[in-house]
C-alpha cells in the first residue's frame, strides 16, 4: 500500500483536534504513539499465531485513534483488518486474508506518526502560507 505523503493526514481534522485538545494535544499524541506501537505489534503477533480474535481490539483502537488525528488512510487500513478479523471470528476461520494489509500496517503507521509529530513539533520551522514572507 503506497500512499502519496500529502494524503496521509486530513489537515482540517488535525487542526480541529489540535484546537479542541489545546494544551493536552501533545500528551494525547504521545498516547497515540504508545497505543499505536502496541496495537501494531499485537496485530502482527496475532497474525503470526493466526488468531483473528486477538486482532479485533488492537485494530479497533488504532482505527479510532487514527481518525481522531485525521490519519484517514491508517484508520481505513485498521478498519479493514478489524472487519476481516471479526468475520474470521464469526466464521471460525483464520485471518490469512488480512496478511497483505497487516504487512502494510507498520510502514503506514510509522510514516503517519512521523508526519504528525513533525507537524506538532514547535521547533520545526514552518513555511509561510498564502504568499506571506517570513520575517
């Protein structure tokens, strides 16, 4: 799953979340990092064990947290993994169908997180927008 880096984040959702979370934004982004790392690892471990039930909660968590920050491609991928896992649990099947998505999950998560953190870092120099000159 190769994505153009410009579409990893819906910046309108990101900006709204940043405004709503205020001073807690960086802390919540830190939780997203921690939870995301754990969720991706849990999904990969569950795939190796061919345990669909163990994929459901971490995929669901990742989906919701990604949407909170406007990381829609990541949320869509996590949602697809969650849906496959739920179907497999219901049908008592193995999650082999999710393998390709799970292989794509870690790189997408890492790329998305890097972009979110880069945008959230107060030390990063921002380029002026709308034709204004930097002072």
